[in-house]
């Protein structure tokens, strides 16, 4: 849980994943044979196969370090900050939220008109992001400019917190949950395959890091580790949720970015069944992951996705179940151990 907390609280909006990379590196450095940071900022670590493995396959494991957030684009004369969303953010979750800005984590709040001042029509509308400002308490442009620069990123200011024995809340479980799973998988290695673990950048703005990393690695197969949509709250209509919290790691059949490799997916399912690990399928057709870029690399790469379900992803605070997380770790480890990659 410490690892998840540390990763969740690190600031890493797409394009500025350094703080997350440092946390990851600290936890994996002693468990990998080599590591490097590429031109885009992907952290690529290689864990060689066990010496007794014959003709080990090159397996790429990917988890994205970046999270959705905001970028400061203009400082108003009155000291308020204009911003743009980075990645997909519902404007409804922005109002009156605390943020931290730039390398020094300058505290700010996304301002809104108080209810007393809104006319009835305004109360029914959600202002778009370009109508909102971040208030850092500065009274003019010059004072604000000493604290914050145009181009600085803002992240939601959310502390990680346990809820029940099995649930926790925090920000950016999409995809710090996947990063944490990947760290644990490396710590449990080596395996009978050559692992190329990639903590990718810029997934939320178009799977950019994974695309170049996969090209360089040229893997035989790829497994993407995610924190995915969980929408199991009660509904008025009888709809199947995308995933359910506590029902185990979610295996993707197809989303908007990839049709998962059937052989790999079957292998995950068989491994889960053989080891009594709970699992679920993610409802097809929603979301996308780094697998979307990886499977189209070079002459094509067989790719599958395992995800930890998280409620309220891309919002300031999400909720996940620690058993789902632990089971995702176990599922990936057992799958790698059996090593029958074909
Ligand atoms: Co994600």
C-alpha cells in the first residue's frame, strides 16, 4: 500500500512524468539488469531471463506513468491563471478543486462563482474549462508570475487514504495502479522470458510513449497493465458495468484502441483459473490503452491488457480495491512464470 500511495501522490501530468519515474526507479533499480530513459522520457528496464531458460521470448510489459491534469496557458492581469486540460477531463469535476502547480507545488484552487451569485440558469450549466481560472491568491499578474510560469502543469491535490480494509482512495490510479503492479512483478522476477518493462509517458494524450518504446524494443508479445473504468454503482437501468470493484483484475477483450490477442487473453484466463485468481472481463468497446499503439508496431505485436478497476478515473480522487490490485500482481506473475509464450 505504501508503494501505491507514493505513486498516487507523485505529480506526473503527460509530458512531465519525472517525479513518477524517480519513484519507480527507486523501487526497481535493484531488481533489473539495466535501465534507461529514452528521448521522450519512457523508463525502460530490462530484466534478463533466468539462465536456464532456453530461447527466452522478449516480453514487453507497459504501464503509463502520466495522469490527466492541467497546463497553465496564461496569467491574467488580476493574477488568475488560465489553463487547458491535458488529457480527458470532465469539466464538471474541476470546479472548486485544490491543485498543485509547477515544480514547487504552488497551491491553488479552481475558482467558481459562489451559488449566491448565480442566477437560476447558471446553476444548471457547467462552465467549460476555458471559462475557469485557477486562483493562487496572487493579486496581480506580476505577483502570480513570480510563483507560476506559463507552461507549468497543475495536478489535483489529493492525499491517498485508506477507506475500508480492502479499499483506498487517491488520485491517478489510472495508471499508477498499473505502475505499482509492474514494479511488484519486476521485484518477483526473473522469469523464463526477457522482460522489457516500460513505464511509459504521454498515454493520456495519444499513446505516444508506448509507440516509440515498442518500436525500439521490438517485442514478441506485450502485456499492458492499466487502471481501468469501474462503474458498478447502482443504476436506474439494468446495464452491465464495464467492470466491478472487488471482482478481480479486468482482462480486455477489445476496446477502442485494440482487439486483444486471443491466445494471450486465453493464457491469462487459464492461468487465473489454474491458480484460483478471480478475474473479470472488461465490457468491450470502451476506453483505450497503450496496447493500441504497441500492437501496431513494426510487423505487429500480440498484445493483451490486464487492468485494476478504479472508480472515478480522470477525476481528482478515485477508489480501488486492494484485492483487485494484489490479484492483478499475482495474475501477471503466474502468467510470466508459466512462460508458454507462443
Ligand atoms: Co490509463
